């Protein structure tokens, strides 16, 4: 027989091994199919990925959206309350061992259906009922094409749009077509809204017309065939009802309690509405919710300027390129004054590809810009003015295009040195044997030179953080790493707030994550399992 002391030692080792192996798998859910539903309804949602071990929970940013999981944890019933906010919501799945990244779930205003295969050919087209419907679909394999039949009266205009790449994150560059019964393509679009298409079609006569969608990879590869896959998830909205394209002004001044906006779009007469500050979007009677943007500086339309079109600073001006002629503004500046000028078009859903030019009164070009970056066709300039005087600001389309859909937002203000801090992940799990590291990117704009400190708020008892100061020079000027360590006195799972603060002026900035729709989330989700007491040798 083994000595009692040897047996005890073996048992201690076995207990320690069991303790080390007790941790289960966190959820690894990557996609929801469908990726949304109509408010006031319930939707069966399939979960793509692995549910992990143990109890699975769903955290929603809106209490009016409730997910009830099935026993296998591979699908859920989503109850979307009538009070749910239309638009994009962000969900997270979690268990005792960790949490997923944020997943989008889109709440719509109109009825929704799911596509039925096969529907590649006109003869197989799914018939959909107008005036409005959102079709939830998947281009499941390479070469897949989905086709839908719509009935229109002569003169009726249908607006078709897809959400796939921009919000859902599907790796697809979708194409939309409308054809007649012979398959002749009458309208086509691929990149009206970034990678996502949108088009309108006015029926020349009564009849049935066919909306068709297919896709190429968003990141091109060597194949030339239509692409597809389990993650080629889309939402196709088809409507003959009113759709908002833009408002004038494009942004409202966030210091005003009430703002007047003129609405433009399809199947709608230009109309002016008054919005209170707390109203963040336009909903009914429109088929698709339209988010209303805000500005931290005064907002006007170009018709409100003086006859010589002199712009004051700071200001956000909504304008149009309505002819092949340049859009010209004047502004006054002093020698050495630093100004930031930008023209947003792509960002606000315009077809304009803006070029921004600043000239002296003599016509000498001081500076010009076409694209902010390879992925951003908007334009911006940061100038130090060479002399006192009046200057010309010129906006044109790169290809001399113009029209009703070539609108823009011109923003002008004095350059202000500032910073922001961002993260690329929104969740993490603290392990017993090493700290949790959270990389923070510090973006110093226009020569911002103050040191910046980063702190974590909301840590549970037993945990602490450390983070080096971001100095104005050196490696820490652009990035630092937060490290969370310690032993939680009780299991913790929930949101933390990470904050950055300049050391001298005490400028506070939340550390944020940029979502697929361009929004910001100022939250980090921490999982910190309670660390059991280690077995002690007797």
C-alpha cells in the first residue's frame, strides 16, 4: 500500500488539476439569422457559432428586445416590443466563462419575411407583398442569386436597398438589379451606400418586375464568379412608401431645443418638420427609420448665407452641387490663423465625390484635397493662413457630376488640438494566471501635446488596474495598455467604463469602440470568475 502521506499528496494534485480544468468554454456566436425583425413582433433567430458551456445569457441595449433561447442554445425567440427603438441594436451573448463581441440586430418598421430557396431564376422568384417589406436572406454558396417578384402600377416608384456589409458586417459587395420578365436589366446599383446597394425604379407600365441580388467578395480575390457563404447575410427592403434620403440641413445644432428640418427622398413631397432635441430619428410614416445627425457647431443651409456667400466660423453649411459650375464660398481669415475645413458627402449618403480647394483672392491655390484616405472619399484641409484677407473656398465633384443627390456638409472652424482614445475589442475575461490586457489607441490631433492618463471605472472588489501615462513623445504617445489583475472576491460579469483624461487641462474623453454603423460604444464588458481558494497541503 502507498503511504498515507503519498496518497494525500496525490489527492491534492488531482484536486488542483480538477480546479484548473473546471473552466468551461465561453460563447463564440458570430452571427444572427435573420439579423433583425419588425418591432411589435416575435422572430425565430438562428445563432451561428458555438454557444459555449453552461447557462447562456443575452444582453441587449434595449429592454424592449428579449431573447429566449431554446434548449440546444442554437436558436432563440426574439420578442421585439412595440416600444423598441427602430434601427441598429447591439447584443452580447455571455456565460460564466466569457462573452462575445457585440452583434447587430436591426429593428424595422415594416413587415418582414424570409427568402425561400430556390429563387435564382425568374421562374422561381419569391413573390413579395407591397407597399413595404423587408426580406431576410442569405447568399448561401458561391454562384447564389436571389430573385423577388413585385407588382407595380404604371408610374409607381419602388425603392430597393440592402443592409449587409455596413452594419451586419457580411463580407459581401452586393449588387441589386431590376429586370423585366425577359430578364433584361432596367436598373442596377452596387455601391450607393458604401458596399451596400440602393436603387429606385419607376414602372413604365402595369406589371410584374423582378428584383435580383447577388454578390462579390468585399475583399476581392482571384475568383470571378458570384460569391456566397453562410455569412453572406442581408436585409433587402422593398417599398413604394416614403423613404427619407436626406434632410436640410443635414445636421442640427445640438444646443437648440427644437430644430426645423426639410425632408427629401422618394415617394415624398419636400416637407418641413420640427424636431425636439430628444428626437433622434424620423420614423412613421416613413418605411425606413432615418437617424438625425447632430452638430456641435451652428448649422445652416447655403440659402441662409449673404448674397456673396461669405461663411462665418464656426459653421456647418448644407449645400448642393446642382450644376457643372463650382460651388464657391468666401471667408475672412488673419495671418497665422489655423482653420480646419471639411466636406462630408460619402458620410451622409451623397453621391458627390468632393474636391475641396482654398485659394487666395488672386486665384493662387493654397491647398486642395480630394480624398481623406483610400477608403474615405470625403475631403478635408487643415490650414495655417498665410496673410490677413479674404479667401475663396471651392467645392466640386471629382468627375464634375451634379444633381439632386450631390449634396454635402461643409464644416469650418478654428483648428483645436485634441485627442481621442479607442479600443478594438469590447470584452475580455480575466484569467487566474495573468492580467487581462486591453490595448488603447491614443489619437493626438493637430499637435496635441499634453500627457494623457487612462483609468478604469467600475472594477469589482479585489481587482485593480495599471496603465502607463501616454506621454507626448515616444511609444506611449500613440498607444498604451491597460492591465487588470487581482482576485475577485465574487464572480463578476458586467460593463466597465474606461476613461482618458489629459493631465493639465483635465479634458475627459471616454475610451470608445467604433461599431460597424459608425457609432461609438463607451463600454467594456469584463468577465472575472471568482478564484477558488487553492487546496492547501495537509
